[in-house]
C-alpha cells in the first residue's frame, strides 16, 4: 500500500505513469517545515495524455447503464471508509489541519459519493404525451464527455468529491488536477481507486501548476471545467474556459460576515464564531472573518470571542489535544502577519495578537482578534485566509446589511439572534449564497448546492447534488410521431 505519491506520478489510463515535467515544487509539512516529497509542474504533454485516455474510455463508459456505474461508487465509499484514518492522517500531514478537522472533511467527501449513488433517479428526465395529436415529447439527460476539476490546497479530500462522483456517475470521464501544494491525499485516494476495477481512462489525475490548468482550459476535448480557489484565478479559469466553449463553474474567494444581535445567546455565539474563524486556521471559504456586533452587545461580544480564541491550543495537527494547526506556507504566514500589522496601523485595536515572536519550525499564526475595524478598511474588504477575526460595530441590522452589500464577495453570511423576524429579514436580504442562522459555518449538505454569489462564484450551476447532475449532463429533447399507417407496413 503506497503512502505517498512518488515524484512525477500521474494517474493515466488506469495506471501510474511518469510525468514529462522538468520542474518540481517541494511539498512541505506546514507544521514542521519538513519536505515530504516533490510534486511535478506538469503541462500540456501530461494533460494531453490524460485527455486522450479519458476520451477513449468515454464511449464505453457512457453506454454503461447508470445502475452499473454506481456499483463502482458503492465500492468507492467502502474503500474510503476502510482507509478513513489513513487518508485523514495524510490530509493533516500535508495540509496542517487537525486530525479531527481532516476526518470531518473526508466525511463530507464520502457523503457526496453517497448522494451520487442516487444517479439512476437524479439523472431522470421527463416526458409529455400528445403535445400535439399523436406526438410525444421527451427530455433526456446525456453525459458531456471528458470533464476536469482543478482543486485547492485547503480541502485536499473533500473538494474533489464535490465533482468526481457526480461526473462519473452521470457517464462522463473525469480528470483531476489537485493543488501542487497537497498532492499526497488524492495520490493515496487514486491508488485506492485502482482497486475499483473501473475501465481504464474513466478516472485520471495530472499533477501540475498553471501550465496544466491552461492546458485543460485549451484542450478541445475537455467539455467542462470545475474550479475552486481564489477569485483572481477563478476569473482567469472562467474567462479562458468559456472563451474556448467549455461549460465552467468557478468557486472563488470569500469575505464572510456574522452579525451578532443584542438578543443573541452570547455564550453560544462567541464560541461558534470563534470555531468558525479559527477552525482549519481560517483557511476555508466559509470561515467567518468579520463579525458585526450590533448595538449594546459590542463590548461583551468582543471580550467573549477574544477569550474563546485565547484558549485555543495551537500546534501540529497530528498531536493530541491540538485545536488549530499552522497555515499552509511561510509565504502565507508572512502575508497574514503583514495584514494584522496593517489593520493595527489603520486604527484597529489588537485584542489578541497571533503574530509569532520566535523563529521555530512550522508556519504558525495564532488566533488574532482585532476590534473597532472600520468597514472601509482593507481588513474588512479582502480575504485574509488565516486565523484573523475583525470585529466591527454598528447600531442597527440595516446598517450591518449595508456593509454586507458593499462586499465584493457573497459566499456566506450568518446571523445570531433569538428573534424569528430578525432572522427572516436577514435570510431575505443578506447578499450571499449560503446563509447561517445561529450557525457559524453555513456548509450545505451534499444533496444541496454549494452556493455563492458575486465574486465568490462564476457560472450557473454549482457543485453538489442536483446542480452537479445538471452541470455534468446535456439535455436532449426528443419529439416523436409514429403514424398508424407506418405500422401497417411491417
């Protein structure tokens, strides 16, 4: 059983093959700074090989009945469950998150496999008899062909499964381009999947950086692209992919606000906001990074959330009792700490300063809470993607909603209140695609779409659930007439 990806390995045509890349990037354990392996920066040649295999596999795979296709998904789930702890440990090793967080991530991936097992029903079309006399009309769904997903470092296991099981269950062949920062997790997973008995070419994986992304966007035989990452890269992927005639869905960055009302359960709200802001070291697109305290609750909330954050134990995600791990790289650590300093320079009060004072191994930034952050400040506008919570103060819910409205992002927003009318107003008016009411991480279950608005999403159909099925299929409308006199000829 392999535990790491050998340098230069791609999964093509049902087997591990050597890359044609000449450049490699170090894969580093963010908790120790140790180099785990090297990941190839593959490009057009590697992509072409994977696409060729996927294209050859497609005719036979699309003709495989859906009921037969999902048998592979049942086996896929069994393998993931059997090797659950091994996969979770690999996530923690290369990403830095705690084992508990890694297990929770992987469980979300498994749930998507479970939902995709319902594809014989989810893929069904509809029909009407006698749309005109003697004429029937039918809508059927058919797979697209070769599809690909480009996934980020922060959820090495979960996010690929927003796409992979739906794509192949619908009859497509699928190529994954994982983040070059975290290739080990999906390397292990694809090695397990080599036991599934899938026809060669149905699943492929290419390791690489921007050159591999651009090759997927340009290849004429790739019909659809799914992407999760930063908004600037999402714009590039969406523009290039769409210009090349592909179906594209791009989940971009986020700036997620939580509104704390005076009637909120303060103990619960402060704990939930702290867990949301600092879980996974703040490196998740649904993390609360700004909290707006409304009216008299401001002082009490800021003190409570700072106290909750100060008690979080930081360290290697593989160590017992650790509640928050490092950020992904030394560059990320430096960027986050610079933004904390900038916030202080702009007038924010640093209630809890997570900037490191030493030079030990690992890329650790401790939980940080900044108070009296202004809506116009850079900290209120940009995605920090680290364990930093900005606290703002307003006098009304209407003003809080105005602040949300000025954000370029619209991934998620939450409110903490005990008033149903207030909650409904927020749900109705908040300009975000995922809404939490007394919930800190508004993460949809696998049978709901992972929504997102404004600069947080580009496309029409989102990932997961029915949206995933719609994205990975074409609709075909058939209009039929069978006159009786034709039947008499036979």
